[in-house]
């Protein structure tokens, strides 16, 4: 995913599903090309490259 798309998702009023390593995550913040995400399975916060995030296209 491009960091600009991650920023659009943060600003969106929709709940757009995003995956990291095939696990659902919530985008917390963006700094440069690094995105801070919360793993929705265990609530761990990790920093990952934006390019490793995948948007599923599912709006919840």
C-alpha cells in the first residue's frame, strides 16, 4: 500500500479492512513511510513499512 492511501484510510469515515501478514490491523498513525498499526487479534502495536500493508476492499 502507498502511504498516501494509508492516510486516506485513516481520514475515512468508513471502517476499511487492512491486513499485515494476512492479519487484520488498525492504522494508528503514519510517519514517513512507516505506519504504526494495532494487530486486531492481540492488540499489539507495531511499526511496519506502508508497502507491507494490504487493503482488502472490504468496508465494515
